[in-house]
C-alpha cells in the first residue's frame, strides 16, 4: 500500500468542506494510482432497482469520458449495466473484460459492453462497497484503467495497486455515506424540514403551519426534494432520505 498517498488523502479529506471536495480529493488520489475514470453509485431502496431502471434507483456520479454519457444517455447510464445487477446480487468484484455471457447477459447488456469496448473502456474493475444485506444502502465503484493494453498487463497493475485502490474507494464511500452525505444528495434546509416533518406524520398544511409559511410556498421545496431524491411520492422521499442519513429523526 502507498502509505504516503493514503495519509495525504486522509488529511485532505479532513479539510474537505463538502461532498464535491471529497469527490475531487479521491479522484486525484485514484488518478495518482493510474485510474483514468471513476463511477460511484449508491442505491438506497433495493426494491426500486429493477432491470432497465437502475439509473432511476441510483445516485450516481462519474468521471468517465463525456462520449460515454452522451451516447448512453444521462437518464440511462446504469440501466443496461450488468455490473450494477451483479453488485446487488452480492458479487464482490467484476472484471470489465470478462465475457458478459459469463453472467447470463441480456442482448442489451452485451450491446453496452461492446459499445464501452469501442470507446476504449475495456480494462477496469467494479467493486462492491456496501450491500443492503448488511448496510442501510448498497454502493459500488467502477475503476477504469485505460493505460493497460492486455488482460495480463491489467492483472499485473491490479496486483501492485489493489490494496491502495480499495483503501481510497472505502474512504470515498465512507465520506459520501457519513461525513459528506451532500455528495450523494444535497438538500436545502427547507427541503429537509419537509422531509423531517413528513416523517413525523404531518401533512403539507400542518408542515406549513409549523414553519410559519403558506402551503403554496411549501410546494416548491416539496417538488425539489422529491426530484432530488428521485421519489414518486412523499413516503418514498422520506424513506430514501432516512436510508441515506440526510435527516435525523
């Protein structure tokens, strides 16, 4: 393990003011270790993570090439990604250049795999960080290693850097799910008020009265909180916010 890099990152994370700063610190550390692109995702409600709707169920951010997001579609980034499905099944790691048919891939899974290969996103590893069977949420990270040119070269690189890469990934995950939860979803004070009082059983009018504002004024933070949390209704918004630790009850 590169102890000097891990120590420097630990110090930098203590100074990070928010989730965006934490993300950048971890990207820098991973870049120093030879990682060319990172994808990090959190799924708070496993029941919503069904095939074809993984993106809607996830909170995902990445540093992959812009062509990938443009071609796949911002609202469909994980929908045909077999790695996400495998992580939710409890698989600890997935090597990107495995034959997707090894995992009973669908035609859509295979098309995405081929497209990513065409983009040069051939070698990498996806790691399970948290799983709903033992944690409030599920999370994982994908690491693109673009400078290698063969499976053998990738595995030699992975053998050398795996411990350090996993340490940085765990530091990112811990920071996002504990110290800087705004890195997953950033709620305003008023949006948190709506979630908090809804969780305690108050309706929209009662919450507005409690906050000394009109019910119409509350409509905007209600709508924005649901949108940020990708929630279809108040109950779903509350559940996701509680699972992500965004409100204290």
